C-alpha cells in the first residue's frame, strides 16, 4: 500500500546535480522532498509527496481536509493506546 501525503511548499532550491528540492510543511512537520517531477511548482502550492518525492500538485482545500483527517486518525490512535489495558 502506498500513501502520498499533502504538504505546502515553503521553498524551492535547484541543486548542482540538476534536481530541485523543496522544504514542505506537512501540518507542522517540515521535511525535504524532491520536486523535480513537478516542474511548474511555486512556493505556496500544495503537493502530494510519497517516499520523499513530490508526485503532483493538489487543491489547497483537499490538502487541508486530508491533513485534518490524518490528524484525527493520529488522535484516535493515541486514545486507543491510552485505553488499552
């Protein structure tokens, strides 16, 4: 199973090897991702990232909904862990 997570592009940097990388905000967690597969990307866009690679852009509202659902899932998992005997 694969999971691509939406994130907001904070910066874009072209590297000497010809690849482009971005700092991406995943709801407060900032990671680096290769964005070379999304050539028209701009700072402020939302991208779907899988295994450190941005695969495509995504609508900001859909990205926010997905991030909220992931946050809710995390909270439910934490509560289930606390409730476990």
